[in-house]
C-alpha cells in the first residue's frame, strides 16, 4: 500500500522530489518504492524524463489506485473495529420465552450503541442450542441449562417462575389456592419429551398424583395459551410465556410449585469469543439480573411475582 500511495502521489504532483517532500520520505526511498512496484507487477508504470509520463499500464494502474487505497483503508478500519468490539458478527442462540420477551429490547439497545455489529439469532430449545454450540455454529446461547456436557459451560442468571394457565370456565379457575394434587385427572399441554421443563413438571406430577393425568404434546410453548383458550387442556408454563393472559384464559399460581427453569448464558468451554460477543454477553447479564425485566408489559398479581 505504501508503494501504491507513493506512485499515486508522484503522478498527482508530477515529480519524485515533490512526492518525497509530501510523504516525508527520502528521494532514494521514493525511487525504491517505484522500482519495487514495477518489479512486482512486471511492467513499467512511469516514463522518466524531463516530465514524468504514465505508460499505458501506468494509466490503468493509476485509474484503480484510488479504489485500492480506499478498500485498504476500509479493511484496516474494519479490522480495528473488530478488535475493539465495534464490528463483526455475533451468532446468538436463544430459547423461549427469552427470545420474545427479553432479547429484543436488549438487542435494540446494543445495536443502537454498536451499529457496525451484525447479529444472527437462532431460536430453539436448550438441547438444540447446546448441539449448535458444540458444532461452533453459535458463539453463545441464552437458555435454560441443558443436560450436563463436558464441552459447554453454563452461567445461571435468572429464575423463571411458572404458573398454571386455565380457561376461564375450568373448575380450578375458581379456587383461591391450587395445589399440585388438585390436578388429578386433568388434560395437560406438554412440550416435547426431551424438554427440561416438561421433564421437571412430570417428575412433580408423578410425586403428587402418580400418572393420573392425560397429555397433548405441542412443541412450541408460546402456542399453549391458544390451545388453553380452545379448552384443549391446561398448562404449567413459565409466566413470561403465558403473560399477559389472552381472552378466555386465567393464570393461577400453584402453591407447592417451587421449581422453574434457570435461564443463563451457555457457551463452549475453553473457547475464546470475539470482543463484540463479550460485550453483548455483558449487556445480557446486566439485563437478566434486573428483577423487573422478565415481563415488562404485564403487572403480575403479588402471589405470582418472581421470588
């Protein structure tokens, strides 16, 4: 690039001496730059005489020199931005309800502060996101903890409280207090069998009511509220997923339900991240640790508030 800049300056100023003064090089250094550039290209660029003239190859090269310099400056600036965490691409995995209820606001603020950083967001369950991390298709994920893996590590950040969603005419909707044992014989809406939330819920139901219940599997937990509205069953789900309740549905706490998924940052073990990813993780950590962020658009009854 220095040789190209030297060539460009000689042509614009019309002499080696003036180019040397402008670039603050010695005249022998200027001459060496041109000799080396011509040797690398294998063509003569300048006819030296009383007046410097461009050869045909020199005219073509000079016409492209500005573009080459601009591209190089853009490239070096971009690399500098990447090193400082001001540019690059961040590939994020995220599970529901964080994908819909928390991450958009966090990313909006992040993009406003770092407009050169490009984002890619993949939504899935913890199992899928863990696999994508191991395959290095994601930089990090925000989700409940998956099954223990030697290849990934999990930093817990937020407890995800759960509650019961019923249709308004359901008999349990009228109770002042609901216990797990009150759910005998009910038709439940469940996520897939490998979902950590479903596994924990069924463990609790087995302890309290054995297998005295029925189930329908609906993979997307955010859809459950509409199936409850259609009276196809009831669901135990993270409050952020079922709030605000839609018409014809009611949210009820379960007095002895004291478990819920723990949301946090999942990343590949012993794998360094770029500065942009590290900055976004810090923003996510700060946001999830705020007690009132998890359902900003819906004020919960006091008995459903997050502990």
